[in-house]
C-alpha cells in the first residue's frame, strides 16, 4: 500500500495571487553542439555580479559567461576536460567563501554498470580556480564511492559548508539489489586543495537517483533522498548524519524530488515517478495529485515562483519521446490552496528539447526567474526567458 508524509519545514511566503499568471517564455539556444548535458547549474563564476551557466558535459566541464545584455553571445569557457576515462555526470557550484565567486565540484567516471571496482566507477573532484577563471582549473581528487551520480553544496552553519555526494548504486549491487547506497558528506575545508574530511551515510536504500536539501534561512537541516524504495528523510545533527525514520513516499520508486510552497506556510513535494518515469506527482498534506502521466523518462525538476504569485510553480523536463513523439519542458501553475489543481503550459514549442537537466536563475536582472535546460538527444543548451514583465 502506498503511503506518504509531507515532511514540514516552515517557509514564510507572501499571500498567493488569486489569478494564475499565464506562462509565457521565449527560448534562446545558447549552444547547439553539446554532447549530453548531464548537469546544469548557475552561479557567478567571474565575480561580475551576474549569474553564469555551468555545464557538466560528456568529457568537458564548461561555463558560459553572462553577457549582461540580451542578443549578445554567451561566451563558452572550458573549466576541465578528460578528467576520467568515462563521462562526467554531475556538477555543484556555490560561493562558499563569500568572495562573490562560486566554487565548483564535479562527479565523473560515470560507469553505472560497474559497482564493484572504485577504480573503474565513480570519481569526485574539487576544481581549484586559477586567477583567470577563463583558463583551465586544477582538479583535486576527493574520496568517492562507485557510480557517483548527484552532488550539491549545502550550508550547515553561518560559515561552514558541506558537499553532499550521492551515488546511484551501493557497492557490489546488481540490478538495484545488495548493499545500501552510501552518501558522502564532505566538510569543505578552508584550504580546499588539501584533505577533505567526510562522513559516509548508509542510506539503506538500494538505488538512489537525486536528493533535495532542506534549508531554512540558508541553514541546512537535512535532505530527502529519492530512489528505488521511495523518498526517505535524513537529518544532520550534533553527532552527524542519521536516518530520521520518516519516509515521505513509499511503495513506488522516485527519480526526481523538489519541494515548493503553496503560500501561507504550506509546502508541497514534487516527484517524478518511478525512476526515469512517466508521472509528475505533487504531494500536499494528505493529497497525492498526478499532474501528468504522459512523459517518458522524466529527468529534471524545479519548484520556484516564476510569476510573483507568492507560491511556487513546477517545471519538469523529460528526455525520451512519449506516445505522441514529444520531448520537452513544461511548467505547471497551481490555482488552489491544497495543491490539487494545476494548469500545464509549454515553455517554447518551437525549440526541440530532450531534457536531461534543468536550472533556474534571474539571468537578466529583471526580478523574474528564467529557466535553463540541457538537451540530451537534442544536444542543446537553452535559456527560456521569462516574459512576465514584457
């Protein structure tokens, strides 16, 4: 039997608008020659005050400089290339030292069928930036498990950060059976080219895919991990990491997870089910609402307020053609306080997008969030410009 619990953390949001905003975006292809586009994130790379785009592609880690004006090109720079024999697979970027420039970590050696040899599967690198960040960065190899798959920098105290890294499989697993996946929680040191201490967290889950950090007022409390068995909550306390005993979702595999706000201190959780699945689902209080089951290999998810409603919308992308031959990115706009009623919109139907990953940021400084998508089979990196104020 399926059961689910919404894991509540207070979020203070303004009162929601009573009328749903029409979803209007305009797509711009930034790069039409990417290989796969495994992971895309945003952050200020060069310290000019504007968010740039960072991409973990098949064999290169790159960043695209924000030109600061529309209709000007996003210049592409290579951060690192050929880090390992196999592909890069994930990227994390965040300003952890307060200098206005992001630090970058990446996962590589993507060889998911190899779960026994850590030499042949999985790699984690911190990329140490040179004075001129348009040049190649120095890779610093860190501890890893097999099948490294996802990572994020999270804030634990006012001046302390961790890098959380999540593998796909446990060591020695075959077909999602065997040992539990061990997540890695690195303490980010002041001297980042030195030794990074870490804690291993046995998730007791046999295949994981993504995770949602839980931060309140930029303080990290824990994370919700999505995988084969559902979604489990882990807490970071005085003695380190531990399972909370709370399962947000059980009875169905979950590939992607993000949390959002309905306004008035009400949360929802959005998931793609099962792993690489066909359904976008929203959980709110005791409700489970399927927003669509018409996708194939859903692989990307964002919850954010794109329209100034005081509540979040859900952006979802999938990478394989569905029954009518479509891939793409959709946004779902809610219209009720219980999270049951949603309207689906296409961001830009003129651009083909087999979506591998998504990110959001206010790229043009107009106060509205834009959407960035990387396309696997379509080999493109696309900005969907938010047209709300145009």
